[in-house]
C-alpha cells in the first residue's frame, strides 16, 4: 500500500464546481489541502451531460469565487463552455488535484479521517469536505413492470443527443428543466410525450427584460429554498410553452405501469413505446461514507447547512438545497463554502481572521 505519511489539513473529494470552489476558499487561508477526484480532468461530470445542455442562469450568475465566467454577462453558457471554465479555474489557481483517484472508503481516526482509494492508496486529513456531486447516482423511481420493458430505457445521465431516437415513439419522464429541454429537442425527430405527476410549472426566463436570477437577488428569494436547484419550476423564454400549445410536444399525466412493449397511461389506455427517458433527478454520491452515521431512515444526509450533524470535521458542499435553492449550482457553491470556512478553521483549531465572524450553526 502506498501511504501518504503526512496529515493534511483538509481533503476535498471531488473536483467539480463544489470541490474547486472549496479549494479556492481554503487556499485563501493558507491551508494544506488536496482534492481527490475520480475523473481524468477537473470539472466533475459536466463533460458527461447531454450535448445541448445550456445553463438556466446567465454567465453573470454562473461564476465561482475569484473568477468571473467569461463572455457576455447576459448569455447562457453551453455545456462545453462550463467545462472549459472549470478546467481554466483549476489551472489558473494551481489547485492541488490528484486525478484518477476514486475514494472507496472513509473512516474516522484519532487525528481526523483516513481515506482509501480504489488503487490502494491511503490519505489522512484533519478535516474532510465532500463535494462529490450526484451525477454518478441517477435516480429512477420504482414503477411496476419497468424491469420487463423490452424497449430502450435510460436516465438523462446517459442521454447525449437525438440521433438514436429518430423516428421513435418516446416518453420523457420528469417535470423539471432538463426533462423539458430534452423532450423539446427530441420532439424535432421523434413522437415525444412528457409524462409528469403534476402540471409543468413555468416561470419567465426574463421579466421586463431582466433575467429571473436578478429578480431573485433583488427580492432576497435567492437566500430561500422556495425553488429547487434541480430547476423546478421550469425557466422558459416562451419556447417550451409554445411547443406544448402547438402540439409539437405532448404532456400527459404519469403512466401507472410499464408493459414489455410500452406503458399503461392513467386512463387505462395502453400504448407501444420505443424509448423511456427518465429525467428524474439524482441522489448524493457518497457510498464511501457508508461506515459513518450520516443517513436518516429516509436516506437523507444528516447535515445542517453543510455541517455533518454527528461527525465532527466532516463538511458537505454542493448538496441540493444545502442552504438555499442555488446550493448545487455554479454560483451557489462559493457562498456555501464561505459559510463553512469559519467552522473548518475552528475544527482545525486555527484563529479566525478578523474579517470572519463565526456564523451560527
């Protein structure tokens, strides 16, 4: 076993937006840190999202701390722009990242934490920040008959573009922005229906010419959990509602069961379906924490605003609604890390800078 003898101040798991923002913030305080990341390059899973993905927030509301997102402030960045931005962020600030290192186990020790990687390496740290995201754990609800479906069934995490669906009968499951965006582009090449448990809720992308996120900031609603950072309700410039109204894209109440060849709708009618695409969200990717007291009976992470309730020195960044609706977004992770920094310093028994007041737990 290749063992790292020194004990680091903080290890960060994940080099996506949450991990990079965490490293930048901790660097400002001179901490000895290391990011462990299972990907080949920094940026998390952004490069694995579907080809046409576009941010729901403009560039001016899509920055990590210390570096503005490039380009016109009002434009909505595409997937590949985000990938380049995150790679540049890691390189510009020389963030210490060990790529191709998948953490498989974490346990508490007398000096903090011990972490083992898939290739047998051991790492030690006084504190641990988990910023591993959720893309690697797509969620598909249990639906009667789904296991016996002989068509094509996949999660949006596997979806790339429309090519494999041309001429098919497709049902997209979900009511958030990704579901609507995927269904809209599939409808151009396939007979497509959105299946949702309730009516799709839309809000204007721009109100009086000003982006929705600016209104949230001005009203203070961005500091609440009123919205979901999984993009519900759906932000729309009118394109999606027009498509639904014109019949280019259908919406139906969620089907009740799946047959080998299709679905049974809520009204009892059966229909043959070629492909089911589940845009039904994700769950926190934390299997390596299985040995720690971190989950309640419903599988929810026992944390408060990023602080693990029963594990001192363990912190989270990037969980959905961790502190507010933006917690799992590019612009949300920076403020969430800033909130945690005083707690990290206190755990390390380091003096707080004069400019930092310890927030309430």
